[in-house]
């Protein structure tokens, strides 16, 4: 039986799995990026990614020597400026870098209305990653002069293992200079000219399931990946997870609860409203629609601020306290507006927009915990209502909650929807390995098993009432109507 390595380079850690051709996970590993290596606010140090990748591969070493291929997925969008030797010339630039606001304000109006429509996305820092080109040119001219490739994290990882450079359409869709909604997957040459971006620095766009090259670099050898094993181009993390769940037009959407909470659905045509994030799918004729909140980050930040601590166990303790309240205590809990960081579609908060309302002198610690949980889950509900039409279909659910049934039950109550729970924390890595299995050996591993969680009838009325009150508080804090209609995709140019 053949096995395949899936590497998932996330925002805070690298995850890896060895997947058998029948769909079984033979081994798995996880390593956080070392906190001692940070590039500062809005920057990331690829050397930290190297350390966590090597740590994961060391953990998988006994099984790694026999793999028949390597699949890749990465967090997105993070820009990595690379030199002619394939190594970064400076720190990577993340989409939420505050300095990018100035460049977005200056360069976004230079794009024509037609160009913006072609990108298929609402203009924002997160959908216009190409502005990092001008940021680097002005902020770090020496590094910019050495840059030969303006790649993404996925470009960097593929190059590290094979020496070849590419970018897949799921990541290119967030550059703001890529034809996301058209029939052809290519850069927009007129837009590049309008923005004075040198086209030669952009990597070639290749399908995610193409073989990028074969392992053979010094880094691949150091990681213990067998020489000449095929490595696919790979994709962003959410599309990899969607592959693992068999996502295609007409199939059920899914919600991933991780550092970010992502609602993903697959369409057979682009969504020209561009309310949520939009990217090319893994196959021709598919588009992925992503509604995103910083749910996991909000949980961690709230746990720290409310005195639960910084460890992962602190979030579990907060969830336990929130779930243990009586219905009356839960009903009178404060309201937490969870946007503690800039967020992408469908909210498009360019700056943090958070708050805690309704707290009194008699508010208990458990009620504070409930405020946090409700706020994050109700934000998920807002994303679902913006991106997934109401209906009877269940939604796939996966994430970092492990086998604890509490969070899925609270989510079902808060959103009024049923979920098919896949107890798999490493879904993107599994998807990456499974994509490689199909690409290299035409093997499609079996899909994951799930269990159904439904809203509890006895809690429906109270949950609905609290949801309506949350929407009122959300509007007071954010200054917006819940999910208002977006302005049309236009620029100041015709």
C-alpha cells in the first residue's frame, strides 16, 4: 500500500500526516513555529517555518522514508520575497500588516473597474496582496533589489523542497492582479502595467495538483524526504481541507474552527456579488467562497484578557464554564463582539472592532465565558447567513475541538443548523496528501466519517432571543447593520 506525506504550513504551526492510499492516517505530527523567531507586526520569519517543518518531519521519520509523494498546503495570503537562490531576501509580509493600508489606499484606485471585477473580490488588503511589491520597494529597497520572485508561502515551500517555483490559482486569487472569475487562469497584464509591477517577478500559475518537481534540495534531504519523490504544487489550506471532504458544486458546505473560522462552499460559477472571499477551486469550473472570522484568535485573546490564561487548556476551561451555566444565567450574560483583529469577508473590518457590553457588578466569570462563546459562535452564524442559503442540509464541521462534543453542540444551538462533525484536526494536511495521491498515482483515498449534531429543541427559543439581542449589540459596537449590502465592485476609474 502506498503512503503520502501531507504538509500543512499554518499561521502558528506546521502539521504533517502520513496518509495511506485507503485513507487511513498512519502517523501525524505537529510543531509550533518557534516564538523566538518573529518578524514583527505584519511580518513572518520563514526560518521559523523551516524549524517547525523539520521538527514535524523528524517526528514522522520512521514512516517518511517510504512515502510515494508529497502534498503541500499553506496559510494564505502571506507574501514571501525570494532571491535568485530561492531563499527569502527579507521577512514575509502578512495580509494584515498595518503598513499596507497606505499602499492599498494609493494603488487600489489605479485599477480599472474591469480589473477589479476580474479579481472577483471586494477590494481590501487581504484581496490585494500584490501591494506588498510597492511596500517592499519603499520600505526595504536593498531587499527589493535582490528580489527575483514575489511568491506566497506556498511558492516558498515548494521551492524549498524541489527548487522549482510556482503558485496555484487558490493562492493567486488573493493577489488582486489575477483573473479569478474568467475561464483562463492567468495574471492580468494590463493591471500589472497600471500598477507598475514588473510581471517577471510573479511566479508561473500552475494547477494545484500538477507535479511541481521532485524532492532533491538540501532542505528536502535535511527533512528526510526521499530523493526524487514527486511533490505537487499544492494550494491554500482551506481548499486542501475542502478536497479532503469531497467538496464540489452541489455538495454540503463546511465550517473549519481553527485559528480562523472559515465557512467554505463550492460553486460552479463565480459569485459576482463578492460579499465573501472568492478564489478559484482545485478543478476547472469550480470556485470556492470563503466567509472568515478570527474565531480561534478571539478565543485565545479573550481567555487571556479574562484571566483564564494563555495555554490551550485555558480555552477548554472557558468553554467548560460557559456550558455549565443555567439557562437563566446564560440568558443574562453580557455580549462579546469578537473582532479583535482585522477581518476579511464578509465583514471586511480593516481595523479591529471588538467590545464587551452588558457587564454589571453581578456578572460572574462563567457569564463572561458565555459572552465570549456566544459572540464567536454568533459571528459564525452571521457568516453562514451571508454565504450559505438557508436549507435543511447539514454543514460539515471540523476543527481543533477534538472529541469534546460541547463546542459542536453550542454551535448547533447558536446557529440553528445541523452539523456533520468530522473529528479530524489535521484536515488540510490530509487533503494535501490525498491530492498528491490522486495527482501522482490516480488514487482517491476514502472520505472521512462524520457524526450528526442537531440544535437542541429545548434551547431553540432562548438561543433565538439571544441571537436577536446580539445583532443589536453588534450593530452598536461596529456601527454597521448586520451584513449590509456591499458597494459595487468599482474603482474611481472607468
